[in-house]
């Protein structure tokens, strides 16, 4: 039997957002865990790159950049996620309108 780690569960909250009842809750959960220092940004980056799909990698990368995580950690994505050719919504259930992060190809479409 395999038991999930805290950091893997955070990645899965974004990867499988419909099961966890909404992606905004996943973003908030990640922020709280980082702020409480129960997980480190480095652990989150490693786990995201290992288990996340392209959408998950892009969304968590955008989240970490938005929250001011150090640039060296963000650069670890460069070999794993090519320059985005298309855009994805920050919140998949909302229309894809809002501010675009060109680095991640994520449209920040959250409600004000």
C-alpha cells in the first residue's frame, strides 16, 4: 500500500481539481502549506515536475511566480515545459478572459 505525501496531495489538488471540489481551493491550500512551511517550494517544484501534466506544471509555475518564489526554482521548469503555444485558463470552469502570463501561457481569469 502506498501512502501519498503532503506535497503530492497538493500537486494532485491541481492535477485532479474536479475531484477536490475546485481549483481555487487547491491554490489556496498550496499557499497555506507554503506559508506554514509544511512544504518547501523546492519540494513542490520537484513533485510537480515528476507527477504533473503540462497543465498542472504551467498552473503551479504561474502560482509560484505570482507568489514571489525565487527565480532559480522557476527556471527548473525550462527543460520540462516548452514555451507555451496555446493558453490555458487559471480556473478551467471560467471563461478564458483575463490577464495573460506569457511565460506560462496561463490566462488569469479569476473573479474579482
